[in-house]
C-alpha cells in the first residue's frame, strides 16, 4: 500500500505528524506544525516530556505562550507514537571524543520509528549527517525493524534543520527549507507538508544525498572562514596588530566577508565538518583544507589558555582567573561542545584557580556535562578575566568594572573584541 496523499490527510487531521527528538531543533518544529496539523511530540527523556506538558521548554528557547492553543500531545509511549503517519526525526548527531560521528541517537530513533512504521507512512530525517547516511545507515534499520520496504510500502525523505539557537529573526518560518524525497511523488508531498509552516518556501533538492550535502557544506564553509580568521589572529598577535582593527579596515571593501576569529563550538560548525571528512575517508579521500581548518579551530581553546597562563604566572604565585561565559554563543543556554571548557581544563592543569560564571547557562547542565561548578559571586582579586561571548549583560561592562574585579597588572582577554579601545587600566588582549 502506498499513500501519495499524506498532505491531504494531515491538513484534514485524518493523519497525525510526529516529531522524534524534542530538543533545540525538534520542539520548535513540532510546535509550529501543531498550529496546522495534529502533532505527536516524542522524546525518550521522561523528565523533558513532563516539563513540556506544563508548557516549559527544557532548552529555554521556546516561550511558554508558544505552547498555548497547539494541537500536540507530548509522549514517550510507543503506543501513542504508532498513531502517526508522517515521522520527522530530529535527534542529535554528535561526534565522539575521537571526532568520529556518533550515530547511536540516529540509529536508536530509526529503531523507534521502525517499531511503529506502517504501510503508507512517511519518514523524514532532519538530523545533520554525511551524504548517504539516510539511505545507507538509517533506511536499513527502518526496513529491518518494520519488515516494510521503502518505495513499495513507505516513503523516505530528508530536510536538513536550519534552527539557530537564540535567533528570533532567522526561524523555521523565515528561512527557506531544503527538502528531498526518495522519488518525485514523495518529494512533492513532503514539500507541500513543509510549506504549511515555512513562509519563506521550500527548495526541492534533486536527491536525498544532495540535501544532506547542502547542510554539511553550509557549516563547513563557515568553519573554513572562521579558521582563516583564527590563523590570521595568530599571525597578527605576533605582529602586535589587533585582528578586529584589521577586519574593520578590510570590511570597508564591498566584497569583504566579515568573519571573526573565535572559539568554534556548538552542535553545528564544530561538529558537522567531521561528518564530511569521515565519509570522505571512507571513500578513500583524505581531506586537506577541511581537516586543517578543524585543527586550527579546535586548537584555539588551548592557544587562549597558553596566552593566559603565560601572563598570570608572571605576576602571581597563586593566580586566580574569572571566565565570563560558558555557552557556545551569546544569549543562549546551549553549552553543547563549548570550547571554553577546553581552555578552563588547561588552566586547571596548572593548579590555577578558575571561577566560571554565565547568566544563561544552567548550573546543573554545566556540572553534569563538564564537571564544572558555576560561581554565583565573583571576587575582586583576579589576575585575568576571560570574556568569551557577548552576552547582553556583559555589553555594559566598562573599564571601571574590570579594574574593580582585578588586581594591578591583570589581563582582560576579550575573545570577541567587545571592549576594544575601552580598557585602559588593565592590559587588554583579544583574538
């Protein structure tokens, strides 16, 4: 049995749509679809399900009012999930400590869907993967568990997520959505379904692999450009030139791209290129440019640590450092793959006392993920302050504030150039 009219059944509420994985990506998608169709929000974390049933987003990205008036049920029950006909998989795709793709969440989600998959159903993956993963790694799991066959019994698609945590402008509704399907009819049904919630429209990719590759390329391109800025920062630091001054000057030309140096963390830019280089290696090609960029960006955290260590050990026998900001970007609670943690761990190896504070990060998450304790009250005798991200509460800090919390001769390490030309009473350094 094949169902080429799934769109009509969804808008007529004769069929239900399910989102598997309700994190930074899945929950916004589920709530947006729940304005138009009947939705099942599925997650294996029972504590998160309980929070969402109360209208609370565990990731603190979605406001409580966004839950109101939505046709959605939150569950971790397979019996409920089985009621869906259109499945969207939005689980994390991390790398392990060796930077090898960890497909366990994706395979687990595929097994879950396989247990409830029925003839006529649609399965669309949103998780970022290397080209070929959906058809080569996920599809066999679906078929093995369900006993069904793609094309004959169910349809398969891929639509890469473009959710940007903390961004209220570039959202699911306002950014063009890339969609793909295993054949033209399923592509059209998938495209029409996403057009329900994406005001910017959809781009129909010619194949699932092309759609997968498009997502990887988006973040790999950014990784390369940031790596260039980081390498320039290393060079300019030796010359005594401020990189942000250089960017400001070069940026007066119309075609200059204003990328900035910095620590590259998070769940996308610091992870996705490894999926591409992993697949390339499996096909017998050793990436050179992409791998070099990953090396540069991954090493920046230790470079920052070395810069701080060199300074503080010269001025104190018992140095104390304040780190402001542990999230991977500004104004979010997301601490995934936060590279400043690598800097902190390097500092701790030298028995340097480090206080870490962040107005957005959740203390429990930081302790559970990294074994670090967030301080509530900062001191006034630091030998260095590292400001990692331009959180809103940090933007108003001035020279007097930094002078008040540090000792004479302290270093203000401003990784994002927030306080350029504003610090005079202490030594100033930025990437």
